[in-house]
C-alpha cells in the first residue's frame, strides 16, 4: 500500500492534477494557518468560539474547507488568539 506522500508524488506527474492542486493551494494555506494557530495555543474550537463570538460550527466549517472566510472573520479569529492578521502577495515560484 502506498503512503500519502508516495501517492501525491505520483499524482504530481499529471499536469491536470498539478493545475487543480495549485488552484486550491491558497485556500489550503489559510486552513492550515487557522488550525496551526489554534492548536499552537492548545485551544479547542469551542474555546476559540467563546473568545471570538464565532459559532463553533462555523469554525469547524472553516477548518474543514466547507466555508471561505472573509477578511473580517480572519481578523476576529486572529484577535481571539492574540495575533495579528498578515496577508501578503508574493511572487510566483517557477517550477
């Protein structure tokens, strides 16, 4: 049985897969940042909800990718974790 890493490596040989993978990367980066920030502070979704006034179910939807956050929502999450929100544009890397 292949590992996830091995499977991804094989899929990355397919140009169509690479195109779709790269298309969702910004959303995946946002999700990863939210989860990493929350877990680095040992906060549960419920605790973050209490700090921010955002429903726990909505935080869950953000973290599982079924809801896209607004900038205002991201700012509320950051504030609830004692963090600042930083969004930046960076040059594309050539592969």
